[in-house]
């Protein structure tokens, strides 16, 4: 209604009005004009408010609805004036044309204003999601590294090095070198969101070399990954978590040990990496972990690849567990 009042004041700003009519007639004419503006403005306000209650989700259709209600409201107001006031009025077609221009201008400004707000809101949401994803990735990497270099593994390895230093100094020196190589590679991966598969496999070879000595010949290792997959980028320490789980919960408790196999292959638009063991399998002993390592591995895959990646566990044949990681094939690489 305030807009209607301001529009009516435009009449009083015209020099020719004051030059051709006395003040009392000018003010009377202005009151008539104000009445007309208020009636039309009230009709438009009521219709726009009513239209705002409609469940229209699309911003484009909301702008169209706004323009339509402004024009329709103006016509309703003019018709109401014709019924209430017996005065000569302009043609409705002329009024509709004039208000259509006003309505289109207001709808365009409304669309641009709301669109800018929604674009800014989406940008803020995407930025927040990205920051949360980066924080989640960093936390998961820290947890994964902590799980890999846990005190139990550290102290047992050092104890084995000490024992070998007394009984087999050369074997102890090799074990110590593999252990240092493992620690160095793990620390290098800490602040990197992705590493080449070859680098992750080098870390695993150093880790398994240490474990093989500690298991006294009960561990057999196979790695079957094509050369063309070696430079594919993967989240660091995800495979290390799966290998550590296989050793700790599957192979170490088995009296005869077993086979740990790491394999990779291309499958259409995805790359499949499998870590499988012939250990005691699901529920065969009391060595089940807390699941934190697997939960963090899944979180890191989800952060980097979304629904395009997966990590699942299944029973291995004839015994043990298979952990299967599926990753989207990087664009631009040849099959």
C-alpha cells in the first residue's frame, strides 16, 4: 500500500498541474488518484499474497505467477472501481498492457534477486560440504595411520628385531630396514588425499615383509596387479587397512597361517582391487575388531568418489575373507 501512496505522489510533482489548476482542485484530484491507486494496490496485494501460499517450487514459475497475479490484481482493482465509482474509466486493455510492463519488470527483478540468493546458498552449501569432506578425509587418514602404527605392532616388531639381533643379526638388520621403510612410506602418505597404487603396494610389501618374519614362515604372499593399473590414484592406507585386518584377524590366529593375496583388474568403467586371505574367516574366533578401520576406509572412499565407489566383505573360498574395493576409472586413462 505504501507503493500505491508513493505512486500517487507522482501527480503532485508535475509542474503543469500546479500551473493550470488551483491548489484545492489539485489536492482533490490527487485524493481521487490516491483512492484509485489504493484500491488497485489492495487488490494486487491480496492476490500476490494468496499466490504466495501456493506450493510452487520452481523459481521460474514463481516469477511467472507473480507477474500474472500483478496484472490480474490490477484488473480486479479497476473492475472494483467501476462498480464502486460512477466515473469514466480507461479501457481495460490499456490498463492490462500498462500493468503487464510493470509486472514483467517486477517479476524479472524478483527472479534475479531470488536466483542470486539461491546460487549463493548453493555455493555456501557446496563449500561447506567440501570443507567437511576435507576434514573427514584428514581425520580418517589420521585414524588409519594410528591403526597401522599401533603400539602392539610397533613393540612386537621391535622385540622381534632385538631377538634377531642376538640370534640372526643379518635377518634382524633386514627386518629393521623393512620396518623403517614401512614407517617412512606411511608418514609420506599422511597429508596426501591420493597416491599411485604402486606406492600403496610398496608400503604393503614393506609391512608384509615385517609380518612374514614375525609369523615365522606361516605367511604366503601373492600380488597380482597389472602394470597398467600401477599409476591409478587411490586413497592412501585404505588397502593397508584391509591387509592389516586380514593379517590380524584372519591369518595370525590360524595355526597354519595362510595366503594373503592382493589382486587388481579393470572392470568396464571401474577398477576392482581385492584383498583376500585364507585365514579363520568370519566369526571363527575372538579376534573380531571394532570395525573402526573399515568404517574409516568407507568414509574416505565416499568422500573422494561418492556413490561411484564401494567396499564390501564376503567369505573367501575355501576359507577366509575377501575385501573388494571398487573405484571409478579415472577419466583420460586408456583401458
